[in-house]
């Protein structure tokens, strides 16, 4: 039985990862400071004797003995990572050094949850892993995208210099139940607005694109990458079906039967115009590709937010 550490385990993706690892019979230590994560996401695991929750900020060192580290701790939505930009950089730099320190000391394999944001506003479409990106180093997204680029560099240098066993994945926009209702991401925003019959806030003309991956598909890819031999990545994990933000809004309006109207607001600075993963490498090396279509994933996500709203668990806006 492998003992694994999941940093950011009380967050959206991390909590589904904890579920899957417990399901596999692992012993799971979840490390989280609850900045954007929530106790609700892991409440159902607390009684399990193979699950342990430690409230800890990864920018501070910690000693733990584990076989694998899934390193997911970092605020992920622009609203949350820009809230305290310096802290976001510290989490990516000092936090990643601390987790690499654990991996080095106990010879654990460590997987970094990096992001499609390392490609910035890409000039190559779709994005392959060998594209170096088009990132504004001094912009309002740089605490996150440059932060993750440094985290990737640290992973590679600990690998080359100290022979740490690493894996790097680049996650593209992922959605599903347990996304924080207040994180300002497009899927959660539109669903909550639609369910409340409030205006759907489209930033810019809505022609910018994203490719949305349902969380179950993503977690499957993460687990395959951790177990894959002789392949450290980086590898793109995401759904290659690309939609405009306007198309996403239309699908959500249709499913919810909402009477919301569309309202256009200014496009945030450095907002990427298009994004779609080339997943040939994941197909070839991990035999992985997403299976859940946007419509199906949206149905499950909408049901989750409907439940939260009915229980009064989403703050009025
Ligand atoms: P999330 O905000 O729900 O989860 C992040 C978790 O990390 C939260 O539980 C938060 O409390 C915790 N955390 C943040 N800073 C911490 C710190 N200093 N110490 C300890 N814990 C800390 O976000 P998510 O969508 O689940 O994203 C998880 C990871 O996946 C992140 O690293 C993110 O960059 C990456 N990612 C996500 C997406 C996506 O679309 N969701 C896309 C690309 C990459
Ligand atoms: N977006 C939008 N309305 C919202 C929230 C986001 O039009 O209420 C747009 C945003 O400008 C971006 C896209 O949706 O073009 C995805 O935004 P999100 O914050 O979800 O993710 P990211 O920009 O990091 O891919």
C-alpha cells in the first residue's frame, strides 16, 4: 500500500484525486491551508482510517514520509490567484521547493500540477508540449503563469541535479462539482448566474475560446501519469473540444432553461484569445483521452450548484 501526499487536497481537483486514491486502497495525507479549498470537499473522507488531513501552508517546511507526492496546492482561478499575487508566487516557488525537498529526502515520486497558462496567450494553436509559450512576465497573470513556469523549472533542476523522480502535467481548463462558487471562473459563474436568472457576464465579445475537461477525465489522466514509467513529461491533460465562451453560455442557458440575458463586460488584461490542447502525447504515452462530453459534464456540475443553492450555501451577490 502506497502512502501518498496530496497538496491542495481540499480543493476542487485535489479532493476528487483524494477520493480516487482512497478508492484504490491508498493511505492519503491531504495538506491544505483552506485558502481556496473547503472542508465540505473532504468532509466525507474524514472518518476513513486511511485519510488524514493536515492544515498547513506549503510555503513553510514540513517533514513527512510518503511514497508519492501529488502537488496541487495553488489558487487556480484569476480572481483567487490575483487576490494576493505575492503569495501566489511564494506558493509556487517556496511551496514547490518544500515539496521537492520532501521528495528528495524520502525518495518519493512527485507530480506537479502545472497549467496551460505556461503557454500564455499562445501564438501556436493547438498547443503542444514543445511550444515555449507567449507569456507577459510583468502582467497581472504572471504571478500564476510565471509562478508555474518556475515550478516546472524547479522540478526539472531537482531531477537533473538530485535525481528526484518527477512527473509534470499541464492541465487545461477543468470543471465539475466542488469548484468554489466564488472563484470567478467562467463555468461556475455562468451556472450560478443562470440558476439565479441573473445576467450572464461575458467578458469581451465572447469569441475567445477554451477547451473544458470534466474533472473525472482529468483525475484519470493524473493517476495514469503518476504510474507511467520512463516518462516525466511535461504532458498536456485537457479536452481537445474547443468552444467559444458565447457557445458555453448558450449551452448553460439551454440546459438550465434560464431567463438570464447576456451582458458584455470588459475583457480582463492578458486574457488568452484561444486555447486548446494537442493531446497526442497523452494518447501515445498514457493511452488517455477524455470521454465525457461538455453537455454531460455540465449536467452534473449544474446539479451540484443547484443543490448548493437550495441549501443556501452560496452567498448572495
Ligand atoms: P483550487 O483552488 O480548488 O485548489 C487549490 C487548493 O490548494 C485549495 O484547496 C487551496 O486551499 C490550496 N492551497 C493554495 N495555496 C496553498 C498553500 N500555500 N498551502 C497549502 N494549500 C494551499 O483549484 P483547482 O482548480 O483544484 O486547482 C488545483 C491545481 O491544479 C492548482 O495547482 C492549479 O494551478 C492546477 N490547475 C487547475 C486548472 C483548472 O482548470 N481547475 C487548470 C490548470 C491547472
Ligand atoms: N469569462 C467570462 N465571464 C466570466 C468569467 C470568465 O466571459 O464571468 C471568460 C474569461 O475572460 C476567459 C474565459 O471566460 O476568457 C475563461 O475564464 P476562466 O477565469 O474560467 O479561466 P482562464 O481565463 O484562466 O482560462
